[in-house]
């Protein structure tokens, strides 16, 4: 079992009081008090990289402070396991599945290894995403409450892969989806929980201007010219090459820079190949900054987002898209594809701009670069939208409420 890292400075509930107001935090304390003595276990497939790790990294300390003991376990597996789960991921997003039937057995063999390594004794077990989904068979004698939280869009899955995974999903007590559009017909209850960001994390807290300036200096980015940024793992579904193409169109009309920053997640074996494709597309343009960041780059990402003129998220498919949430929280105008959970966040012409193609993305970027007043208004409205719906405290509240619902049912 690998233990997930935590950030050096953990915010306290009092800190959230100051940012979000006392009423919201008091509500959390009241709900948590009713769960005293109950324990929670969260399980996912990576401690770093990607949105799920990002949420768990912040949610676990908050649950602890609310005195609901919460453990986070990360499943392990060999390269073959993560190649299979990545193929599952792509297939669930609608791509073909070209692996042999043997891969299903390999998947189950790794699940069995993790089952033997981990302990399952919590009152509430929340399993995140497909990689650990088959751990449901480790549930001791039907005890506890097991919930599957799915962060990806299941609306048009490859049916072979979904048929296999659904055998496990159907055994849970309930499933949580990030958007009504993501869900499937299931024989178990379904819940809608938006993913969330932590306004006080290193990734999202306010930064001194000198930290932002220093970050730009370090990466040799010019603060005097517009900066267009996409932060994402180097993953084809994030379409980094499409972002380069959109930037190249904009660049014909406006002098600007592109920042593509991201790293790999330990459960994503395709990162290096995609990075090479992006480098090739960028050619020798010195205004394209491709930053391969290590996992401990929260402050750098925060600074890059804050330094940006426009945040782009040109995904071809997307789960929720926490990078969009982060950009909106920083009051940035966001241009993003209308896929996955992005339209819940980017309400076209109100909290950002939606696009459907490379040309559309370029068009919206050009529009915002030439209309800074509109860009600013979108950013401010985006910030309020995030405050209302997508902060970690709302996510914690939804979990506590669901756990209480299960207790009442028994
Ligand atoms: N992220 C990061 N380092 C990177 C790339 C992404 O810390 O190199 C973070 C990013 O800031 C965001 C999360 O990982 O918090 C990505 O979540 P999102 O939902 O956008 O996409 P996912 O990677 O889960 O598909």
C-alpha cells in the first residue's frame, strides 16, 4: 500500500471560516458530529497527478479535522495494469478497445493483489473511478456501505469494457457521478456530486506578486505579452496539439505566448509519447513554453494560472475538468471545449467561452484578447460560480449528508 502525501501546510476549519463564512463551516461541524465514531476509507489509483488525487489530498485532512476518521489508500499495479486501466479509461470515453480478453483477467489479478494488501473495515468505503472498482468483492460479508464515485463521462462507453466493469459497479450501494449527463442506467441509486477545489491549497491560494514574477522569470515567460495557458497532463484527450494549432492561428494576428504545462500521473503510461508529439507540433517557436512539471508543482501551477491572460482547456473528452475550476476561481477568462463537466462550469458568455474546434478556440481567444473588459467580467462571474458550487467544503458536505442518509436507512 502506498500512502498518499499531504501538503506541508494543512488549512484548518478556522481558515475556511475566514474565506467562506461561518455558516458554511458550522453546518459541516453539525453534520460531522452526527457521524462521530464512524470511519471512512477512500481508495483510488494514484496519489499524485490528476483531479482525483487533487481532491483527496485536501478532503482527507478536512474530514480528519471534523473528527470523522478518514483513511486514503492507493492501489498499486505493474505497468501492464496501468496500460489496461488507461485503455479502459479511453474505451469508457468511447474509443475502441483493442486489448485481448486476457487483459480482463490481468485486471482482476491485480485487484486481488490489492485486496490482499489493503484492509477494509471502514463504515463507509468510497472507491474512486474504474481502476479499483472490482475491490467491491473484498467487502467483508456485505458489511459497511460501499459507494463508487465515478469521475469520468460514461455516457457513451465502449460496451465491452462497460459490460465488464458494470458487474462490479452493480454490487455497490450507490454511485456518484460528476454530472447528470455522465451517468448510466444502473440498478443502484445514483447521486450527483460536483468535484471541487480547495481555495486554500497551494494550488489555489492567493500568491504574492513576487512569487508570480519569479515563476515567470524561471520559465523565461515574458510578463509584458499575453499568456495563453493550458495546464494538463500530456494526454491526447486533453488535445495539447490542438491547443498549439489554435495558438498558431491566434499568433498570426496577435503577439502572444503559449504555456502548456503538465506532468504525468503515475497511472498514465502515455505521457512521454504525447509530450513528444506536442514538441514536434510546436517546432522552433520560442514563444511556446512546454513545461514538463514534477508532481510537487502546485505553487508553480498556481502562479502560471494567475499570470495568464487566458486559460484554455481544449479537451476532446473530459471528466469534470478541475483545471477549468482552478482558472475560474482565479478570475481568469476561460476558453474551453464543451465536453464532459466543462459546460457545468463554463456557461457560455457568462462565466467563460465554450468552443467546439481548433478554429473556434482560436476565435474565442482572439475575441477575449481584444475585449479585455468582457474578459474581466467573465472571470469575475466565473469566480462566483465556483464559490457557489465547486469548493471542497460543498464536496465534504455532500459526503457527510450521504453517509448520514445511509445510517438513517439502517
Ligand atoms: N495538475 C497538476 N500537475 C500537472 C497537471 C495537472 O497538478 O502537471 C492538476 C491540475 O492543476 C488539476 C488536476 O491536476 O488540479 C487535473 O484535474 P482535471 O480534472 O483537470 O483533469 P484529469 O487530469 O483528472 O483528467
